[in-house]
C-alpha cells in the first residue's frame, strides 16, 4: 500500500505517460515502476548530496589515499655523467605530475646544496630559482604552482660546477669525483608532503 501511494505522488507528467491504447497493462505497469524507482532514487541521491557532508569517496583521505592530489617526479633519479669544471651551468629537465584526483599545490622547493638550483615552468614561465633553505627560505618568493588532476609541468634543475670555486682535484678533492644532490618539492599532498629527486654526476676538472 505504501509503495503505491509513493508512486502516485511522483508519477511522471501526463505528457510523458504512455498512451492508453497499446501494450498490455502489465507491461505498462512494469515500465512505470522502473521510471518511478529511477526518479525516487535520483531525488534521494540529490537530497543526500545537498543535505549531508561530502560523500566519503571524495574526501581528502588518510596517508596513501591516491584520491588526493599526489605529486610525482619523472625521472626520480638522473645520472648526468661527467661534468667538467669549465662548464658554467648544467641544465636538467624533469616532469612533475599531479597523479591524484584532486588539485595539488606545490608550495616550496629546496635543494641540498647551493650549487644546485631548481625552478618550475608554470603557465609558460620559469618560476624563481630555489636553492638551499638557508639561501631561499620559505616565504622568499610569493610563488606556488597549482596543478590540476593529471596536469604535468616542467621542473628545471641547474647545477653549477663552479659554485664552490674552481680548484684542481689536488686543491679541493671534496668537490671532485662522484657527487650526489637532491631537490625536494613540498606540496599540500596530505599523504606525501614532499618528494625528492636525486641527481648524480661525476665532477671532473
Ligand atoms: Cu654544492
């Protein structure tokens, strides 16, 4: 009884009802019931969406929740091989992708040494060049990069082999041979607030 009353209340308008003459009554009844169920279900979903909090499925989640904005750097590690001391600057190119289903905001970049600087090309422009946190601490630049889900931007890293001075291996052995540097990207990704990329090179005189 209850179901019949409800169906009557949300029946489609007369113009959408099937004509009286035509398929048997049983068939019409089935079609009508399907339509009513669909309308009621739609109304219920709408109602719950506007009245309650966001459905759990699209809330920013716990660590590891891939539905949040997620920053991925490609490649995560780059070996540029021999770098000679007489080269002014070695540019390296990476891609930064938001693999999440939400917007991700890159808020800050930090490198492990001032010989290494990093910037993101965002909206066609190279951003500020970040270095170590003591050289370009948070707040140095009024800058951030907002990446839509699936968006990829370019990350440029510059290594300056002369940054520590130009010395022979005998004069300064520490700045020769295998060298490793890191670049750290900070974002609002709740499951992974920063991501590191690694650069290896062989410093030669
Ligand atoms: Cu350095």
